C-alpha cells in the first residue's frame, strides 16, 4: 500500500477526528485534565486492558496493539472509552432487558433495571408486548389498563434524565408484536414529534403475518390467548408502511426469521433488539461490538491491481475475535443477570466499517452486482475466520458454558461455513455462541478519518456534520469522505471516477441487495438504513420492504426526508478538490421588530404563594408564526434570579431561529426532588416542566409545533389563561406513585399496586 494510503497512521486526518477523540474516548481525570497524551496512548491503554485476561498478557499485548494501529480494528466506543480506566462502566454496547412482567411491581422493577443500565453507558431494548392492552381489565382494582404506550412514556421520561457514562445519553429500542391489540397506536406514536424521542420503535413481524399480507387475509389482534379484534393484515401493513413513509418509524423486524436462524435457538427465544437493531438478544442479553476497517486493507487503491488482501483480513479477524472474547471477562455489568447471560454464551458482534470506501478503492460501484459479490466474498472470509478463531479459543480456554455440539452444528450459519471451519467446530466446540454483527459506526468511523460507516454507502463526497459539544451547543464541521480524500492525494484535481457513488445516486434496490448479501454471512443482524427519495411513490416504497423480506433480510429500516424527523448530516457543495477547512458556524440572531404580538399565561404552583406569569411573543417568518422571546414574572422574589436567567436563555435560543422545540423537551424533563403537582389530572414533575408545558401548548396553538404537551388547557386567544393545579386526592404511594392510597385494616394500602405499609 502506498504511503498516502496509510496517511492516518497514528495521527488524525481532520480536526473533527481529534475533537471526537478528545470529547468521547480520551481518558481524563475527574477534573478534566487529560491522561491519554495522544491516540497512541489510548490504543496502548485498550490493548493492555484487553490482554490482561490472558494467562500471559505480554504475549498478546503487542498483537492487540498492532491490530489497533492505523485504525485497522475499531473496538466499539464503550470499549475505547472505558477499557483500562478502572471506572465502573460497562464495555458492552448492547443490552436487551428482562421480560416485563404485566404488573405494576414488575413494570417498575424493569424501569429501575433500565435506569441502572443506561447509567453505565449501555443502550437497551425492550419488548412491550407483554403488557396488557389499553382498556383491558386490571384484576382486583376495578380499573382499566392504560396500555404499553403509557408505560413507554414513563421510560422515555426516565431516559431523558439519565446521562450515560461519558457524554452519551441513553438510547432505547421498543418493540411490539404485530398481533398485539395496541399495535396500531404503537405504529402511530411517532406522528407526535414530541413523543417517545428517546426510543427507536420497531414492529415484530411474524411469518404468518407476512403470509396473511400476501393473500389479503384477516389478522387477529390477541393478548393472553384472547382475540380483542380482527383486522385485515394488509390494513395493518399499510399503516406500518404509511407511518415509516411519513416519519421514518417504526422499523420492521422479521422476528421469526431471527429465531429460526439463531445459533442458540435451542436455549433462547428473542423478542427484542438493541437500539440500532443489529443485535437481536434474549432477556438480559448483552453483546459487545467491534469493526474491521476494510478501507485500511486495500492494496494499490484506485489502480487496475486494486484488491483487498484476504490473508490480512483473516489474520486481523482472528486477533479481533480474541480481543473481543477477552472483553467479556474484562467488563463490568450493570446487573448480575446481564453478567450471567453474557458469560454463559460469550456472544460477540464483530462487523465491518469502511465497506463502501473499500469498494470504491477497488473500482466497484456500491450496489452493483460485482460490488455485491465482493461484499459477500469479504464477509465470507470474516465469518470463516471468526468461527475458526473461536474454535481455537475453545480448544485453549473451553467452549461457552451452554454449548451443545449437535444443536450448534445444525444451525443454518454453521452449515454455510467451509468444511475446514465446521471440522474445527466439531472437534473443539466454540468459545462464542454468536460472532458477527454489523453495527453503525458513526463516531468511530469519523475517528478513523471519516471512513464510510458500517456497510452504508458513502453519504456524500463532503458534507457538514452537526457535532454535539460537552456544553450542549452544536458546531458544524465540514468533512470529506476518506476514499475521496485519498483519491485527491493520489490524483490531484482529476474528477472523481463514476463508480464513487453517494447515497443520493443509489436506488432502494441497491441498498437491499447489499444488506441481503451481507446478511448471509452475519449470524446476528445488521444495522442498515435504506435511504429513499422524498418523491418516491408509496407503492414503490412498500416494495422496498417486500424486497427485504423476500431476499432474506432480518429487518428493514428506511429513511425518507420528512418534516417530523431531523437530519444529522447535510450534504454541502464542495467545488474545491482539496480537503475543505473545518469550520464552526452559528446562526445570526433574528432582528427584533419594534412590535410583537404574544400571549400571557398564569400558573399557580402549590409551593408558591404568588402566581407565575409567562408571556410568549411571536414573530412571523415566511408566513409561519414562531416564538421569538419569553418573559417569566412573579411577585415572589424567591424566583427572581432563576426566572431572569430563564427569560434570557430561552429568548436567546428562540432568536437563533431553526427548530427550537427541544426547549420544551428539556424543560419537561426537569424533576423537582421535592415533588411535582397534579394539573388537570396529569402529574407535572416540576414548575419548570409546567413552564415547558405552557411553551409547548403555545407552539401547538400557533401552528409551530405538533404535540400532546402536558394536557393543560391553554387557549392563547385568551390572555392570562388561569392554569391551576388540582389538589392531589391523598398521599402518594411510595411504591408506584399512585394517589389511590387508603387506610385498610389499620394500614396505608395502595389500590393501584397492592403496596401495604404493614407488609
């Protein structure tokens, strides 16, 4: 490989890469002082930590370090950030939590476990199909159930308040079966742009449902063995398709296909995935991730002799498998059930990144038949090398505790492997029950010089990326794709070759073909987004999902530009062939007209003698009314400092323009440790959350925002609307928070969850 192709070495290709390393992965002391001097120090730390579980660490540390050099093997972010730090964080990215018991006690136990897992930096998945549907009877309390979506709202609020280890906020996946009676409400949930923002949503689609769609049969919605209603399967399918067409969710998971092809089908049943979908996991399942950077293994790029070295790929894969297996022993776990599950099966998820760049460097167009074939060939090498390495580890250290030779050898993935690999497994067993997965590699791929992420195509030759900073602000950085930058270094101002396509150049069929080719050699699943143009016909859009189903994919997620969801990346024209300079930009504040119109609202909070008066003034831009400034006033001087600060900060945000709806989201997430108040039948966790509710209702009423808000009845057409909280009906239950507490047999007893102070 020419020196220019190894230009990353131990340095960063662009300022954004160094910023990401410093912000996310660099070890620092509690006061923020750097401990890792440079990226080499980070790799040294990780290599040592992953070699420590070996019987002779010194024999492996240098090999592990060599795999990390030049960003050839990229452990997932949790490993890079946490390995060797001595901190109480998990090195696992993915968790699916335990089955939610359909009781108040079971639901809130599950909520507590979720909070503990998010706190340590793990993303979580939950199947809410076990919760009875809305309107179903609750035995013993003469009440109707509120349904799974109401509890998802509780999870969502919890996640807003949990800052994961490092600078990551919690991420969650919620799934619901296609035969659950509340599935239509679940499908429509994201039509409200303020609801369930911490969740990704996916419908668990079964084989019988897909067959019912194909023949236009009726489909029963069932819970607890009882059919609640029956609908046309195609009506439900069209509802799912319309929702994801309009606002990109929910995704579709072909859950029966996942379970029938699972190496561990003999000991587990899967009903959920991690937040991005590449790891279907059983209850308390955990998986760690890592990626081979294919763009670093191409020899003689952009020449007729360009090729990916299969021997180097196999060797790097074997080393990566050993490193990841050691993570199982080196990591902490938020819950003991997760540790037990991980060590019983030693599941890992080795994937790839830089695939699209590697294809481009070899002269192959992403999605074309020769690129699909190359992708299959490369991933076949990885699969066989990974399984052979795991069999070698089993011979050295022992197979995973739940290993069953006959069941494993009968698994569909094992049957596809080479004769030599299967012979090794038959002789020695496997150290790891599952080995491969293709995850999104967003920030890790940027760290490696903006190589193409996972198996996704090149997004754009150059683009602007919004980067969240530690202080909560966002900067915009112009970055160039790694393969494009390499072309510039090798060929100067020559035009890019036609095969170096971007997302905008591809058809949905190109995406599906690549995902299907990769899935053949991936034993878990793949995180892949099929980008479709905004103008795509609805029937053509639905056909994308049918293609994914018919070609053997385990799930399908699409993105069509829409008004509800935002975009992290935006393509920017770049006429200059050189690498664009990094820039940081901020929108100029809007000019204030001499006169503005607005509304004033009144909130009476129980803990305060005097009311708060909230005035929101609007400006009209391009025919649309939007908030421009806010004033919060009260006679109570106790509130003076924070109300002035709130007024200035929110007004400053409003005046920057753009989508300012996040202000509502942040205010509504504030919980007062002294307790909140009940307002018109809904619990409001703090006075700041109440202010957020007022702002939200104002935005909805003026047409700036769609959303449910806090349920406060505010009419901005009437100034000084009086918002008064209703008095709570009695003391709250310490177990579930309900106010259905009464005295029975001399004890305070909760009619909602059964808690008794005397028990």
